[in-house]
C-alpha cells in the first residue's frame, strides 16, 4: 500500500519530461574522521535545469534530506516503581536512521502537504522507524517521541529551517552541520525540488563518512584482532604506570 | 585541544580528560580505590557510550594501580602474599560474576539491581568507617590511645578457619581462606557493579582482618591491578569497547596522580585518611541513592541490537 502511494507520488517525477531537472552536488562525498575531527559542514548545492529554455519559476523551494545508515534499536522506558526508577517497558524499532538532517528553504508545513512529507520522509516527525513489538499505536508513538527526543539532544537528528537558499529559481545551496559524534557509514543526501506543495524533481547523492589514518587503524584493530588489541591495552597501561613510578623515583631521590 | 576518540566515536577536550585522570589517580594513590566510581559516570555524562566508559576506565585503573603499587612498595606498603591470595579468589569471583551478570542482563533490570546493591553496601561500609574513624580521631585528640580497629567477634570467626599462614607485611597469622573468600566476593561484586573493588577490600582488610594500615592501600591496588587487567582483556574480546585513545589520555593524568596521592597520604594520619575515605564512600552512596529516586534526565534509553 505504502509502496503504491510512493509510486503514485513519484509519478510526476517519472513522467515529468516537461518538469525541471535537478543537478545536485556535495562539497565532499567523502568525510574523513581524523584525530582532530570536531564535526564538519556539508555544503550541498546544485542547479535547477528547465527543459526547453523555459523561464525559471520564482516560487521554487528545495528540501535536502541527509540520512545515515539505519540500524535496529531497543528503546527502554523508565518508570517509578516503589519509589525508585527502573526500566519497565521496552519497544523494538527495526530501522532507525543513525543520522537524519533535513534542510529546507521554508518551514516544512508551508512546503508540502503532510501526506507528501510522510511519503518522502521529510521532517523528523515523518520518519518510518518500523516498531516491531506490536504494542498499541499510542504506546508506539510514546516510544517514538522518546527515541527522537534522545537523538535530537545528541545532535544526530536535526531540522534546519531556512538553511537552503534558492537564487532566482536556478541555483540552490544548503549548509548542513555534521556533529563530531556522527556514526560512520554510507549516507544519502536526497534533494527535492518543490513547487506548489508538490515534489517535481528529486535527486540523490551518496556521501561516505569514515575514520581515516590512526583512528581507522585503532577502530579496525579493536574489531579484527581483539586479543592483540586487549593485550596491547594492558601493556600500554602497565608501561605508563612503570614510567610514572620511574620518573617520580628519580625526582625524589 | 580536541581529540577524536576512535571507539567512543566523539571528540573530547583532551585536557579535561587528562585532569579527570589526574584527580582519580590522586584518590587511588591515597585510598587504594580504583576510581572507576568517578570516571565512569563522568565519562558517560560527557557523552561517551557506557560500555566504552566502563571498559576504558578499567584499562586506566590498571596503569594507575601499577603506578600506585610501585610507589607504595618502595615504602614496604604492599603485602604481596596477601595480594596473591586475593587475586586468586578474585579470579574465581570474576567468573561467577560474569555468569550472574548475563543472567541478570536478560531481565533488563541489571542497572537497578546494581544500584541497589551499591547503595546498601557503600552506605553500610561508609557508616561503619565513619563511626570508627571519628572515634579514633577523638581519642587521639584527648591524648588517649586509639581504640582497636577490629572487634573480637570478627577475629574469632576468622580464627576458626583451618590452616594458617603468616602474612608478614599485614602483620597477621590467619588462614588464607579468609582473604581468598574476600577476594572471591570482591571479584564477584566488581564484575557485577563494574567498579568498587577497593571500596570493599580496604574496609574489609582493615576492619575484618585487622591488616596493618601501612599495607592496606598498596595491597588493595595490587589486587585491583590484576582484576582490571583481566577486565580490559574480557572487554576487548567481547564488547570491543576499549578505547585506547581515551584510556591513554586518562592514564597520562592518573599514573602521575597516583604518585602524588601515595606521597600525600604519608603526610596524613591514618585515622584521618580513613575518615576521608569514609566521607567519599558515603558521598557516593548518597549520590546513588538520590539518583535512584530522582527523576532521571533520560526516561528513555537506547540499546543497539
């Protein structure tokens, strides 16, 4: 059903020979996390091409959605039982994007209808997290808002209203900050061209975020050679303890 | 200066972490407690994932303990024989603890059980220590000899155990079964609660066994060294959560702090040092008790599947 809806909504994109086309680009398709990484700014920009030399439409809006790899999550809820706070209920979500940022040229509710926003997953409230426990809709909504709240607080979910500027209906650019604690993996940047509440064009670019250099080596070593890594950790801590004892022994003598 | 932690997956201010390590190191050197009780929650507060915080602070405590043990052993402040017995008991206790941990984890209530255990145990130990050390300090002030630390009741119970060994550093002639059992309980609780070996060992050696105050801190650190080294290895193999950069930063501060702490504690009278430890233990217990009843910052917590 949902697929059919998506197909219907995408129909203008498929048929749209007379509709404009998006030519998107990203400032860096490869974000390297090195020792000094404190976050990055992704610049997403591009041009809107109008077929047949038509004049550009002035009331054109653009929304950019950046999504990180999805993962299954278990969300636990605490409640006060006999005076102390304990975990009392939980809910599984099958596909939670590890990162989600949306940048729009105008507030979301002025851009598209709620239904379109839901189909294209534009806006944090429109994410399909696939709850898996079969709890009541009410309960699912409660867990969803709890999860989204957590993600928002850690900066992993964000909405940047007005972060996209469209110049004369032809060029657009969006600046989306990527926080330091961003998970690694393959990201997608989807750009939507919106006019009169309808999505008239869409384009996707891939961005890969990964650790590089020493950071990459450490992370790989911890995963691939756990025994060696653990022994190395023990050895390093032993040597540092010894070093301090020797240093202080010299100083005091 | 900001540094990216490769396993924790976030960037931190390196100076803050080094200073945190230093403060914890001083406490370790002075009182023989590992300091995980301080490091772990502070790192989690900083945004480090809990598993990484626990695993990396274990790595850090190993180095701190080495530094502290060496500093104390220079003043004959370590009973290696008692330490080895505690380690043997601790190894068995860790295995039992790991088994129990998995059982409790299945219920999803592990943190509540841990917190309740913690509050009860630390509250009891803290109160007992505070009572004794205040009495001792008051007696000293009046110019009277301090009352004996251990009570007859405990000694009688321990004296009833078979075989006896001489522990020269500790100044004891008791059955090795007593420290073996203590090591077992400590190992069990360390694995269950993640932190707190020293909190149990130091008071137990002082009050239950009557170990000479001179060697208590060093011996506790000696035992902690082996426990945390094993913990590091277990975490590296199972959770892959040891962050070498984080542990390294903590270590820079804490190995130096342990040296400073072990020198500082020589300047303090033992009764006063015990009183200070009692205050720390009680403060941690009260903080945990409040944490259980206050509404937590996050009602929802997330766990990867």
